[in-house]
């Protein structure tokens, strides 16, 4: 009984296949080929195969017309751009706002100069412009006053 | 069983596809036109089977040949030209169908060739119908088309390539960029669904 059932299902599957195959008798109208050739001739005859460099580039992108190839290419490009963006923006994004400076990162300045600039040891010293008021007493040090990188000297020499 | 159409022309006088492709790449439009002549009906049949709409099919056939022409420089000949153009046609049509969802029931069918009247399957159907209700060809066409449209794009493509165009599993796998196991599996499930849709014609 089971074998008969299986055979029946198999026969029906075969019949469905033969039924669908009847669609191969459906044909376009007799003028299709001429019409199609004429339309394509009009569209293509004036351009060389491969067309412009943009067409060639797109053709290369579409190797074998496999969409996954394009997908991989576009994904890689986006990933590259994202990494680039993160690296560019990374300084301010990842560094802690008030991370203590390592001892060897501090500028080798005399203690007096540091006191002139500010008593604040935080990293902000190197970020924001610091106005340093130069009094005569400040300039008594040997050589120019050493200041943090973004300091702006303000003189009162009237 | 379905008669498998021959993929390569037997006529030895005709130049092979590779030669025509090479000439077309060098700017010989006549060579490309020969390729169009060679494949336009097959490409039409493939797309028509997938869309069930003859005007959409004509537009897509033109798009495929335009696209192929502009991509000729990228064709390295790793696969047959036939496989390549079929792959472009399948991808193009699947993309089109995804956008066309709204018109799934809107069909515009081609006329069936008179030869269908002598097909054993059609004769079998006719012999089973009652004398008062002769099988209407147009009605059968519509039902076959409606049944095909119930399948997903990929399942429909496999059915069209195998059951209508008589293509072997291996060739379909190459065209659809998948394994032969996937092709067999899709064919199996597609036929199960078609069997349900077309149960009224079952023996």
C-alpha cells in the first residue's frame, strides 16, 4: 500500500513536470526577433562594446554578474571608510578627558616656568590657550620663558 | 520527459561563440548581432517563464543584451557565453520581479504554438475531460502561469530552466551560482507546491 502511495505521488510529480513543460509551446509573436534586433541596433550600433571608461569599470565590477562580488566590494569600501573615520576622530573619542600624563611625557621645564604658566597639572593645560602674564620678574629667568604649547604670552610693557 | 534543447548549434558553418565574442569586443557589431540572433529566443523564453508578461519580457530582453554588450570587455571567457548571458538575464529578471511585486497577478501571455495540440500530455488532459467540457488552452495557460507565479523567484527560475528549458542541474547551478544540491532541493520543493496548485489536473 505504501509503495502504491509513493508511486502515485511520484507519478503526480512527473505529471506536474510534464504539465509545466507545456509552457515551452508559448512563443512570442513572429515579429519579435526583427523588432528586437532593430531596437538593439538603434541602441547599440553607435557605441563601441565596453562603452565609456565608466561602463568598462562597471563591467569589471560586475564580473560574471555575481551580485555577491559587488556586495563584498562595497562592504569592504564601507569598512575602510569607517575605520578611517574612527582613526581620524579617535584622539578625542578614545583618550580619557583627564588622563594623567606619564612622567616622561611632561615637558622638561624648570619648576619656576611651570608655576608661571599655571598651577593646574591637568591635560587641559595643553588643550586650551593659556594667557601667561609676563611680569618683569618672570623674565628674569635665563633665556625665554618656557610655556605650555598653547600658551599665549600677554605683555604689559607700556 | 522534456526534450532538452541543444545549447550549441550543430551547424558547423557558423562561427563559434568565442570567435563572435572576440570580434564583438573589437567593435564588430555584426558579430554581436549574430550572437543576439543566436540567443534572443532562448533568453526571451527564460525571462517570459519567470515574468509571465510578454511586454515586460521584451523590455528585459533588450536590457540584457544592452548590458551584455557594455560588459563584453569584462567577459574573460571563463564560462560559456551562453552561461554568462543567462546569468545576467536571471539576475536582471529577479531584481525586476522583486520591484514588480504589485503586478504578480497581472499577466500577458503569448499564444501557444499549434504543436501543443499534438503533445502527449495535452492529449492526455483532453482525453480525461468530459465531452461537455473540452479543455480550454487559454485557461490552461493562465493556470500554469498563475501556479508558477506562486513560487519564489529562485524556485521559479529553477523550474523554468529545468522543466521548461530542459537544462541539466549542473548548468543551472553554474547560472545561479549555487550547488547542484541546492538546485535539486529547490526543484523538489517547487514541484511540491506546483502539485498543490495544479491538483485539478492531476491523474
